[in-house]
């Protein structure tokens, strides 16, 4: 079975949530009989063909970049060539250029799209893009939603629900090796003995300003690993409010990240907008057996974190509720342990990379039949 994946970026040129998703899916469907190829765009002088892990990546030269979307003239020819040898074409949404590739190319292969997120921020451009979006999504044979909660709360997915299949995102079990253990010792000497952790890009929708307020109110240490986005604003906020227990680490390596997960008392994802469609770092914390704090925004975060089972879910944009949740878990080690164990059990049951791969294989086979 040959599957062509189409997205605007991919390994090895960029590392983001969807890139990691495609990488994991390709790695774990290969042993099940899938030959994966990824077509994406990059700032390269000409077409490049690479072998990454156990799948092929074809990089088309990016011609220009508008509204967070790359476009490529050469990609149209490449897409037609690669489509001819593919059994199934797998798109990822949102990616308006992928919609264009489908619109302007032959449509003789089964197609599906993994719907990662509604378009939240670019409301003006959405009005222009909507006709193409509706046409593209309407032509897909299957639409994959990443959680039942996102399906229920998305108007776009509700309009397509007759063809929607829900497959939660899965990740491999984190592996703690000797390097991780060494990094754990190093970080243990630098950080408070007991702290809450956030890991990820410091984007506007992550709600970290509310988490900083909660840390300042409670005096509970908060460690923030990540950078970019609103990093400078958050640092200025912490300094102005004299939040001495907030520690900014910047971007960290994979070994450092696992070491921080090992050390933290709990994980906090304060995202307050639906731009946070799933929450991979929240899932990583669950896979490490940590109690979770998140906000109810009608997305996948509340599917990963079940209120009062794997952690605590609070209303969005509320530093007072975040503070109360932090205090509850911080001051009750037995409860924290219970939540963490339940989080790991939920990860093993629903969110492993192998479970995800098998469910996609089932959809692929159903489409071919």
C-alpha cells in the first residue's frame, strides 16, 4: 500500500506538531505494509529527495510565502508524478496550498485529510479562503478528527460528520536513557525541588500569562521550557509582577525535555483559545505519568486530561482557578500520584503511536475496498 502525504512542511527542514505527527505515522505504519512518501515545501534551490527514518521525503522549492502558507510552482508537477504511483493521498488541514494542489490536479485516487485545527486567528482571510476550503473538504473520501471533543465543537467538522472518523493522535513511549539520567542530575541541581512544568513554543494562545499570575499568587514554582512568540512579553510580565518562582529555560533538547518531565511534580497547559487543538506536550506529560492541569476550550486537551481522573480541568483565562488547581496537586502528593498513574494508563489505552497506526491502516484499507 503506497500512501502520499501532503503538507506544507516536514522533517528534516522543520520540526512542529504536524511534522512530528506525519513522522510518527510513517514510522509506525511501515511495519504494517505501508510505503510512505511525504511531499512538502522548503527553501531549497531545486527538488530534493531524501530518505528519513523508513520513508521518503520529496521537497519542492518554495516560490513564495503568504499568510503562514508556502506556495510552489514546481510542486504541481511533483504532485501529479507522485500521485500516479500512490494508492492513497493523505492531506493535512489547514494547508491552503494542499487544497490548490488537489483542485488543479487529476482526481483519480482515494483521498483523506487529517483535520488538525479550525482556522482561528485569520478570520478575514478565512472569508476569502472558505469556498476553496469547503470544496476541498467536501471532496475528501474521509476526514479524520483527532478527538471526539474537537469533532463535537467544530462547526466545520459537524458539517462533514457523515464522512468523519475519529482517530486520536498517538506518540511513542518516551525512552529515558543514560543521557537523560545525566541531564536529570544537572537540572535537579538548578531547579526547585518541586515545580510545575510547561514545555512548548511560547505562542499567544498558550495562556502562560495566566499561569505566571497563578504562580505569583501561590508561590508555587513554574518552569517554562520553550521560546519564541510572546517570550519577551512573558518575561517582562514576570519581572514586573516580581514572580520570582517563574523560571524561563528557553528551548531545550529532547534529553533535557525528558529530564524535566522526570523532575516536575505536575504539568500545566494553560492554553485558553481553540488554536490549541490537541496538546502534544500535555500527552507527553501523560506518557511520563504526570498529573495534568489544563483548560476547557472544547478541544483535545480535555480529551487527554479527564477532569479529576488524570488531573484538573479549569475554565480558560482564569489565573485564580489555575492557582487553586496548582495548590490542590502541589499540596497532596498522594493525589498527584493517583492522577499521574491514571494519565499514563489513559495514554497506553488511547494515545500510543501503535494504536494510531493501526486505526489509520483500517481507514486506508476501508477506502481501498
